[in-house]
């Protein structure tokens, strides 16, 4: 009986912290077998590489928390990048340009939310269509060409600058993660978002305005995408029409891995950060090891399948209990 209880406790700990343990194991493996992986410069480089992914993935996590899906966020980020570049290269003050781009991103999320909650179109279809529309606007503005030119040093500092040796992008990344975590776990609005995502009918019966929180989740997703597009333009010093498309699958992988951290089947900001770090460590380690790029895609695909499998099996076990 005692042995069974210990096994059960071990399984619970493994389920709760297994993804974090996997991150530690992967990091140790690269540390032992890949020269140059363990040094402060490379570890800081990993954080810099995943900073934009973390920002956009945290926004995506917000819509998952309210049990909706956003397929437009990568294209919205590319659109935001193009708009930011066009406005700043056109002579607009960077601060005003940033405010406008964030408002555009939030507006797209608001439109998505209204179509989902008031018209009744599933978020899968709504955001898929919005992503296609965003691509259309991108090419209408750019004709498929990147936007080049001299940008203000203050704007470029967002993506290229450092404070005390720490890239400003990394500081922004941790600030976004912290804000998302505090919002979701410490404020009433976050608790209502979680209740809406867990059981919308029960939340509605409890007096929660579930439509509002679903809209909020989609607004935060698009706003996070817009912020990512701004930072991407600052980082590159140019606006690429397809600059953010690569974030789609990595964001999905990060968020899904995050759903296996601490509590199975629930999207959470800190869990997404663990997923982002896993993606960063794997990509960096395999690159230093000289592995072909396609192996990274295969590895990420396997990670997604494992994450979904773990979540599904645990959810089924809890339902059968």
C-alpha cells in the first residue's frame, strides 16, 4: 500500500514537472556533448533568439486560456512589422507609430472576438480568414518587397540595444511573461478568463460575461502579435512581408508544451515560457552540433505530438478517475 502511494506520488510529480525535467536533461546533454554550448555568451544568445517567439507565444496563450484558437497571429505580426516600418520610414515619430500599430493589432483581435462571440463563427474559421486578409493587406502595401531605410536609433534600440550587457529584447521578453503571469493568476480578470476557458457554460451561470473574456483573449493574442511585429522590425532594421510567418509552428509547439507544465491541459504563461526555452535550447544545440536544419523541424513535430499525447492521456485518466 505504501509502495503504491509512493508510485502514485512519483507519477504525479513526473506529470507536473516532467516538461521542466526534460528541459534540464536536454540542456545537460548539449552541455556535455556540444562544444561551446555552455558559456554565458551562448546562453544569452539563446535568450535573445527566443525573445520574439516568447512575446508572440504569450499572446497566443491568452486566447488558448479562454478556449479559443488564433490562426492569424503570425500574419498579423508580419502586417504589424510592415505598417511599423512604413510609418517610421515615412517620418512618423516611433512612439506614435508604435501606438498606432498596437491599436491596429488590438482592433484585429477585437474584430475576431466580435465575429466569434456575437456572430457565432468558430474562432478557427474566423482567424484563418483574418490571417488571409492580413496577407492581402501586406502585399497591397509592399508588392512583396521589403521596406528598407534609415530608422531612428531609439527605435532600433528596442531590438538591438542592451542594458548592462543584457539585450533589451530579453528584458522585454521577461517583462511580457511576468505581466501575462500576473494578469492570469493574480487579478480577477485572469481568473475569469480561466473560468471561461475551463467551462464556459458554468462560468456564464456564475454570472461571468464570457463573451467579454473570449474577446479579451483574442485581443491580447493580436496585440501580442503586433508587438512582436514592431520588435521584429526594430531587430532587423527592415520590414519583411513574411518576417513573422515562421513563428506560427514554434508558438504552437511552445504553448502545447506549456500545457504539460504544472497542470496538465491548461495553457499558462510560465508553461509557455518553458516551451519557448525548450525550442530555443534544441534549435541552438542542434545548430552548434552541425545537425541539418530539417532535423529541427522533425524534432519540433515530435515534441508537439508528445505534448498532445501527454495532455490527452492525462485528461482521459482524470475523466476515468
